C-alpha cells in the first residue's frame, strides 16, 4: 500500500434517521487512513496493533479489495489490485473476520466451502493445524456433526478453530486475520495463536531456498558430466550457448515459482498486546 487515503462514503440517510445514525454517517466521511504506507513481507507474521477505530480492519478490506482507496495505490507483486484478476486474488488470499459464521449444516460441509474438492484427509489435516482435530474426533458424528444455526451448538472458541481450519484449507499465500482472538478467553487465545504460529513456521521452512538442481547421489555424476559438456559446447558454438542458457533460465524460473508457491505471509490485526507476541514485526496504528 502506497500513500493510501481512504474514507467510508456513507449513503444518504432517510429523514427518519436517528441522531446516532447521523453522527455515525458524519464520522464515516472522515479519512480512516491518510497517506498510509504498508509493505507486507513475503513470509512471516505482520501484526497491526491499535485501538478500535484506527483503521486496522480497513487495511485488510483494502488488501482484499472490498473497497478501493480515494487516493494512493494498493498493489500485489507490483501490480495494482484493479489490474489483478479477481479469481487469482481469491485463490492466493484468504481472510478470517472478527466473527466466524457457520452454516446450519455439518462441520464437513462448512469446511468444504473453502475447498470443495478436499478429501477427508485434507480436512483432518486442516483441523489438526487449527488445533481442532481432537475436538471434532471427540464428537459422536465427527466431521458429520451438525453445528446448528450460525454454529450455535459450538462454543465461541470452537467456532473460531473451525473457522481457522477453513482458512488453512485454502492453502493461500496471504492470510488476513481480523481480531481472531478478541472474543476468546486466554486459554482459547493461546490455542489459536499457537496454531497460527505453527502454520507460519512450517510454511517458512518449506519456502527456504534449496540447492539448485538438487539431485540424489545416484544421478549427480551423470548430471555433472552433462553440464560440463553443455558448458564446453556453449563456449565453442553460440547456438549451444543459447540452448544451455535457456535451459538454465527455465530451471531457475521453475524453482523460483515453486519457492513462491510454498511461502506464506500472515497479517494479524488485534488490539490485544498478548496477540502480538507471535508476530515477527508489529506496526502500531
């Protein structure tokens, strides 16, 4: 985000609007963010901390392009969001709001909303990452347990963990978490934070660069011989040089793409000091 200024432009109120509604409308005209800058790292957990009304949730909505700023730009990998295909953005981004909404159906069906083709094994892995697998397996019907209207048969902490598993199931590159622990007690907060931190660490390890053209010992001598021949040929004839360079560039591009696909960035919004303890960097708003 570069030099972003944003305000919520309210719709015209009817003449029957109350004084409180008119006050809220006037407040919405003020700039929530003014000349705001933010760089989200490729990996790790970035914390946005601040009191209510400071624009923390607004930042996430702008990153998801629920709104466009009045001025400034919001970009993804150097491209402004309006120029990035919406289906691609939905594929690489996932957001969990302040309240988890569950439909009046089974845990399985609620999870499949994030990935309709997921197998039971993938569902259980997502639940495990969210520290919810033991909870679900302890229920008489497991994944086929009915959660009730808006998840009324589950506690607040249980709903949050199911919601977190749903986010994890997306396997997104950027996860946005809006006050995920604000309604929880200290025990459930610790469980949620542990799950978030564990996922971030596992994806960070996966995204660490590997040695170029990593081979098993069986094939190393053969590859080294082929590489030496190609280098020798490229030194003698330009056409071989071009072919070798193209092959090397293609391999490098593939490795970089694989590395990017494994990386994970998390933006964690909270007013709680305790929530920020898992963040690699904290920005105060």
